[in-house]
């Protein structure tokens, strides 16, 4: 099993009433997540609203997270962007801050070729000694990193994992088959956690684990211990919550759900909007119905 564990949480960024990072709330959230099923934490990722965080805010958040986690679980910093030089700079700063690994998203908007993708990642990978998790999410980056490109990049010694959020189980299976034995494949879609495990994936980089981390761990452990019928039943029970958390742009719903849990992590920054009253009611209803 990968050293990032089975459930890695793509952590939201708490904001105060003025939409500045709230570091006190961040500390509370870190403790909550570690105590509720998170084997590792991803900071400054898309769920952390990285597009609206300045470089200075990202570094401050990374440093704070490393300090507060204090070695309890691995901390993975999202340092990728569509600017190769800027990604290298942020990666070096994250390494100096003491993170355990970095996550590199496929460059968005500029639509490079597969060879351009390879050279972009290669330049960042070779600039650091940190373990690297690749992140393929064509729904947000517009382009899909091909299986062949992922397999090529997996040959670098410090490229240890991929977060595969294309939703393509066939591609995930091909990656598992054609990469080194210790290369970890994580689903990037909560709803595919169990199906991905069934074809040999290592776990999930999750949003829903903010709310159902322990339940997701229980489902995964049921599957890994051979209790597949129980795992399938747990999957079906959690599925409505996982789906409801993405009915509005992420991370609006999960921030609202955390409020229901008694963790006020603030709102979202523009261009995202907080949930409407009807959206809040529907989310609360689904959570209460399926968690009891």
C-alpha cells in the first residue's frame, strides 16, 4: 500500500469573514481530518481553491499545515500550474517548507501536446527530490494526459503516484498494468473509489472524506478484507452523499457540509458562490438521510 495511505483528503482552505485564510480554523480542520479517516492531506489543490490563492498565501498555508500536522500524516502540496517556471519555483518553496510530496496537475488552458505535457512535468520532476503525484483531470484542465504519457513519467524514480480523475477505469487498469509495482494509482472521483479498488487501485484522493472519512475507510477495509458484499452495500449507502457534494461547484457543498458538522470553515471566494438556501437544505437532507 502506498505511503499516502488509502484515503488522502484534498483539503479545503478555511476563510474568515473577510475571505482571508483563517489559520486557526485550518488547525481545527487538520486535527478533525486526521482523527476522522484521513491518511494524508493534500493542501493548495483545486479543492483548496488554489486558483484564487496568491503564491504568498499558498506558501503560508503549506508552512502552517506542515507545522500543525507535525509528522502525523504525509502532507502533499499542490504545486502544479500551467506555468512551468512558476511551478518549479513553488515546488522548491514547498520542499523548503517540509512537505512530504507534491502533486502536479495537468496544465490547464494552454492545451499543450502530449510531448509538451511530458516536458513540462519532466522539468518540474527533475527540479525536486520530493515524491511526485501526477494529477490528471480533463474535466478541469480541458486536455487528457494519455496513458502512455503517464507510463513514461512513472519511469522517473520520484514519480510515485497518479491521481486519475478522468473517470476512465479502463485507463486506470492500463496504468496499473504498465507501471512499476510500487507506483500508486488513486481515483480522483469519490464515486469510483470502490470500482477503482476492484481493478487494483491503491485508494482515493477524496473530497467527501471531509464528511465521511471514517465511513470510506470502513468501506475500503471491508473490500480489502474480502468482505465484498459489505463493501458494496457501504458504497451504495455513501453514494448519494458523494454525488450531492458535487451538485454545485466544488468546494461550496463540502464547506457547507462541514458547517453542518460544527466546523465553520467560511465561504468560498469568487468566482465561486456559496450555496443557496434550497441547495443547503437539499444537502443537509441527503446527509441526514444517509448518515442518520
